[in-house]
C-alpha cells in the first residue's frame, strides 16, 4: 500500500495541482478520527505518515506523572526512564500503538480523503477560471430549464439564467447556442455557481466590443447604455480620435455592424447617439429621432425641460413613454418634455401673474402693550386729581 499511496500522491500533485503536504496533513487528521471510531479513543493519539516510505504509524502520547491515575493518558517516571534516562516529570512520551489491521482502515480513509481533496481542487480550479470571466461575455448551449432557471452549459460548468435575466418573449430551446453575460460567480458549499444574464446592459457593451474593433481598441468609447431588454436600447458613444465618427463607426456600412448585434438580441431596436460634454446637446441627441427646440435646466442641474415641435411631441415621448424614459436613463437626468404650444402657454401664464409690491415703512411703528395703556390712564387720573385739590 505504501508504494501505491506515494504514487497516488505524486499523480495528484502533477495532474490536479494539489500539494502533497496538504493531502498528508488532511490524511493524518482523518486517520485520527478513524482510529477513534474503531478503537474508542483519540484524545491523546497522533498519526504520522512517512512521506518517504509511505508507512503509517499511530502513537499514544502520555504525560509523565508521579502517580498514574489514567493509564491511557499518563505514565510513571520509572516506566519513562526505562525508555530514555533524560525524561523528567511533565514530559510527554510517545508509545506506538499501531493496530495490526490498521492498514485496511488507513487505505479506506486515504481513499476518501484523496477523493474529497480532488473534488475541492476541481471546484477551486473551476471557480478561479470562471471568476476571470466575471463581467465578460461567453457562449453557451441551452441544456434544460425548470420553473426557476434555464441551465446553460459553458463547458466545465452549468450556469443558471434566472427569469429576470432573460429577454422577455425570447424562447430558449435545448441545444440553442446563445451568448450570455457572466454577472456573478459564487463559491458555495456545493461548488462554484455561475449566474449569467441576457438582459444586463453591459451585455451590449461586450457585444459592441466583439463586433466593432474600434470599440475593442478604445478608439470609440461607450459612455452609457440604457436598455429595456428585448424591445429597445440607447447607447451613447464618443470618439477618442477627432477623425473617427463614433456613430458611423458603430453603425457600419449599410448598418451591418449594428445589425449583427440586433440579430443576436432577436430584433431589439438600437439607437446609437453621440455623447457631448454640453448637457443640452447630449439630451437632444438622446431624444433622437425627435427634434429638440430648446433645453432648460433647473437650479440643481439634475432635471431639465425639453421643448419639441408640436407635431413631434408623441415621437419624443415614445410609445408608453419609452423614448423619454431611455433618454433619462442614458443621461442620468430627469426629463420633462413639453410641446412649443404648451411651453408658450406656460410662459404667458407666468408673465400675467401680478408682481407683489414691497411695502416700505418710513417710520417704525411703536408697539404698545395693554399693560402700558392701563398704566398711562391711571397716571393721568392721579395727576388730574392732585391738580384739582391744589386749586
């Protein structure tokens, strides 16, 4: 068994990358537990594995005392001195107590420990590998689904696609190849768990990087993404090179580049707008395809009122308010859209409102309390009475 054990440990270290010392340490701890199960004691037992010969030895550790109260835990000084004349009271002595049939128990225990370490190593390898893919895009194959998840095979692991991460109205059939965004990787007690998404806004970023070399190289930067998965999305872009048109680069000749992304997302409409450092211009671009006449901001700069031609009010707001909602998400502003007629009426109403005149008091008004009035009346009465008496 010793030779087979050493060969197994060497193979484990080479193939799985598991250190031999770690396995031996775990094996010794497991053998102590196995000894306790089979022989009823392990509180003072040590197991030693010879990493050179592969032999296993079990030792009972006893303390040297003057009076032995428990022969399993203690040994007298006289007995210890027979083994080594240097022992003193309080020292510990190791007695080998390896059972004859312990080899069979050790082999079973070693097998369990090695299998457990292999499973742990494989889980760690998978976790480390897929942690590197977090926030990245991968292609997988739909395996199956239940009431909670769709399970996507990513090669070494089966990822889960929850309902909120699915594109509404998108049908997933077994063996379908789909691109997914790795949103989270967790190392649970049951092993690594990979969560993927088809509705995450960053899926668009990664698709643009795959389809458009200028985006991957950083010449064209994706500033912001606003998305209602399966229906419509807005993407704002800017160029790091003044000679490169960011919108035209992303759209491609005859729309081929953006069409590849639309096809991957099963027909999700895509608006690509140019980012601008001027917030008014940026919000006007974000409301494309509607034309914007005027943009005014409130004092905080976090909300704005956008004026559009009367005939384009419904276009600016969009179906169920979608265009305005996506523009607000894209620019991170609160957007209020008004038609020219409505805005003119609001301004006429504001102009017609009377201006409150300020009342200016030239001289301060003296404030007299009731007590002061009573005191003054009493004083006048007393004065008149004294004057009449003198006369």
